[in-house]
């Protein structure tokens, strides 16, 4: 399964607070989105096998294609994988025939999830787990530079599929029953 996900500091913001009755609640929360990190990730039932981080804007088709050809396809071939499942995000379809043809030549079949069906993509569970774990590291992440944040988030991605989590997420999505 392949997908992309974005993170920014709005994901960690407090949604409520308490103060004594009659007093205004104050916080030192930052306003605005802050640093944004995008992740392109691929996983299988045994765990994550390819992830790259980008912090220079949004993911474009060119970034997507380069990641698939440089990171995903070679690792899939080394692992003996023959099928790649993707959702119907616009960038996956921007030049659909080209990417499908290239992967087909390499011996990889592309399968598309039904439209608007994130429940069928177990990698969405991985992203949710990572975002939840990131909330625990909020102060550390806010005080860090881009490289440190990418390194910390990368460690979370490395841990995310372990301990059988990836297999359980895959089963929860209806695979392997």
C-alpha cells in the first residue's frame, strides 16, 4: 500500500483549556501552521518498507513519480513484491498510464482502491498512529529545526509497523481473512 500524508503543528494544537471561573484562559500556543512535513510511505503486512520526507511545499506528481521509481519499485522488487495498492488521490492519476506502464515493465501490478474508501488502506492506520505519537512529543518538535523533526518523525515511522501492528491494520481493513 502506498499513500502520502502531511504534518504540521496544527495537528498538536490544544483544542480547549481550563482556568478559574471568571478568568480568561491563556496559552503560549503558536498561531499559524508552522513547519509542514509531507511523507510518502509504503507498507506491507510485515511493516513499512519505504518512506521519504519532504518539507519544501506540497507533493507534486513529479515528486510522487520520482519516489515511486527511486524508492518504492526497487525495494518491492528486492522484497519479491508484485502488487502495489494506491488510493485515488489526484497526483496518483496525473500521468496514470505512464507510471502504470513503468511499473508493469518492472513486473509490478498497480491496483486502485475504490474512490473515497480510506478504510481499505491500512497505511491510513499507520499515519494515525504516527500523528498520535507525535502529540506526545509536541514540545520537542516545536522547539526543533526541520532536520531534527524529520529524524524524530522518521523514528516514529520505523516503530509504527512493528510489533505486528501493520499485520493487524491490514486484517482490520479486510485483507487476509
